[in-house]
């Protein structure tokens, strides 16, 4: 009881500091932003169980014209930098990205990492992080 009274009587008053913050909320379509980011990150995904896709059968000229396009192959680089993803999405969708900050991109990447089993790894200097397939 004595310790409580001692700490209670020694209250320190601090000067009020004005913190600048947004007074109007932003309206960002997070679902659409996640779609744009996933479009950029989807080539990182490997087929399940690391099985390579079978090579396409030998086709004649007639078959090639009638055959549906092949699904995109995984990219040679199995990881992407977060800053690279942000800059690509910003370039491709400038007109739709009003009010989108780095925080929104980060939150969307976290959601996509959870949904699709992606791995996020920070660089040693903590200036950026890489996104890769965890399988």
C-alpha cells in the first residue's frame, strides 16, 4: 500500500504535443489492390510438391493454331523485393492508385503471404524485404 501511494504522488506531467494526422479517411479498394499485387506475384508460385510441369507434346502447325495457350511458367527468379512489387504495381495502375500508401501495400502483401503460403524475409540492413514461395 505504501508503494502505491509513493508512485501515485509522483505523477509526472508531460507537455502536450500536437501530432499531425489525417483528418479525412482514405477510401482504398483493398480487394482490387490485392488483385493487382497478386497478378505481379503469381509467377513466384511453384507447382504443388515442387513437381515441374510436364513438357508440352510435340505439335504440328495445325495443332499449334488450335491449342489453348500454355499457363505461365514460374519465373526464373524465385523471389521479388517488396520495393520492386510496389513500383511495378504503381506504374501499371497509376490512375487507380489514388491515396494508396506503402502501409496499404504492406498489409496486402501480408494477407497474400498468409493466403498463398509466401515467405517474407528481411534484408540484413532492414531497408527492404523479399517475397518468395515457401514451398
